């Protein structure tokens, strides 16, 4: 009698559904991660005199510098503008990744907070 009242009753079907949901979620995460890696994020600094584009993998794809920003006697300012643009672009990547993870883990109900710190 103990065998009928325990896991053997209806659990296997529920477990199969849970596994299917987990596999579907994993595929969705992989697809979204690939999209994220291929996305391009652009940021500027110095009022647009420096523009940088990075991929979702945080690889620099392009860097544009307005010739007016090039002052041989003030290289430090140009360096600061480049660093600021890179940091802003990376922040955009991080925000997009956080948003993606929030959407994915939001469907877990009470477990939604578990995935937040993983990526």
C-alpha cells in the first residue's frame, strides 16, 4: 500500500513535464545568449567625439575618434574619453544580460532569485 501513495502515483508524469520545461528553458537561454553575443552595443563620450561599438561578448568591434579630439599636447584627455566610452558600452552589455536573465528566471516563480547571480 505504501507504494501506491508515494512517488509511484502521479509523480513520473510531473517529473517528465518538469524535465521538458527545463530543457525548453535551457534551449531558450542558449538561443538568447547567442543573440546577446552577436548583438552590438554602441556608446559615446565627450559629446560624441569618441564612439565605440562592442559585441555582447565584450569584444571591441569599432572605435571612432573625431579628429578634433586629437590634441598631441593633451593625449590624456583622449585616453580618458576612450576609457569612458568603453566602460559605458560594457555597462550596456551588462544591463542587457541582466535583463535577459531576469526574463528567463522570472518564470520560475519563487525560484526567480536563484539565477540572478549566476551570470
